[in-house]
């Protein structure tokens, strides 16, 4: 996960982010013209995802569970009627016998995505019956892949929905991310999906920093505008985001839409 880049594993007292930042404790909102571009990019991306849905309600020819859950999650909220219908069909597929227990047992990340998508879709659908699968658990959190841990945090409304103060090492990581940030020169980790890193950063900043990214010297980063420009400029003309490094454009597009939602 990109957040480990440049980060020290142990927080020091001097690394704890100060509330006395230079300027307001915010990094947004984005400009009106950029927001218009974001809205258009979201519309194109959602339309492309709907056009790629399989007749059975799922997405993809391989890795069905993960791709279907990611696409459904990207379409589930604030959607047009056809997008909501698409997400509802995906939910039916995710709850069907097509999703075997063996598949979920062998792929904790797919199980995490499925659980998160179904939780979000049931919350956003009035009168929905919460037929929710159990969240994946582990006696050793360190054994769970970083992205699966993040997804578990999302589904439990952590850390964004947690009333407790974030732990010192999370605050330290936030400050170190700010120190590595330089406009459009992002501290990207090689070999990891770019849009996944963007979404991870956005969720982490909103959850731990309350939407503010600032370094130890109190410099506030305008991360929303930076990520918005990067995401809008990398979308293709027909609506999807290309996979970089090589991967699946369905996953990349869903992650890009989720990242834009965080802005």
C-alpha cells in the first residue's frame, strides 16, 4: 500500500501533526470549473461501467467477485436510475450461489470487497433487507493484506466514523505523506495500481486527518485539487481509466470513481 512509502514505522513526539497549521484546516473544496470536470468524468465512468456489466449482473470474465463488488460500490450511491438498477443486479449476483464459499475463503480481498459493497448498498437502499455476509476476521491483523485491512476499516466506518483520536502512528504517517507530496509529483509505489493508491490516500486523509493533509511544519497540502486533476486527466475519452501497471480497467475505473467520491 502506498502509505508505507517514506514512512517510519515508529511515531516520534516531534512528528505529531500540529493543529496550528499555516492557513485554514482544509484543503478544498476544488474550484467550480474543476468540479464540473469531475462531474463529467464521473458520469462518463459510470456509464462505461454500466455498459460493461455481464448479463448475469456481474462484471469481468475472471476475478468476478472482486470486480463485481468494486463496480457495484462505485455505482451504488447518488446514481441515476439505470446505475442504481445495475448496482441492484450486482447485489443479487453477489448474494447468489454463483459466489461460492470456496472462492471467498481463498480470496480475503474479494471477501472484503463483497462485504463492503453489500453493506453500503443495503444502507443506501430504503427498506432493503440487510442480508449481509460476515466481515472477514483474522486472529492476527498483520496477516491481512493492507488493502483488505483498509476495506475492513471502511465497512466498520473506521477511521472516518470513529469518535476516538487516531493513533500516533497514523498521524505520523499522515505527516510523512504530506512531506512526500509535491504538487503532481506523487510518491507512487511501483507495481501498485495508481488509482488504488489515489483512493487509499483520499480515504486515509479523510479518515485520519479529517480531510486535511499537513506536514510537521504546518504546511497544508491542496491534495483534493491535485488528485482531481490527476484523475480527470488520466481518464480515456470513452470513460474508463486504463490499468497502470497492466491490470483490469474495470477495477481501475471503479477505484477512480471511488477516489473522486472522496474529494
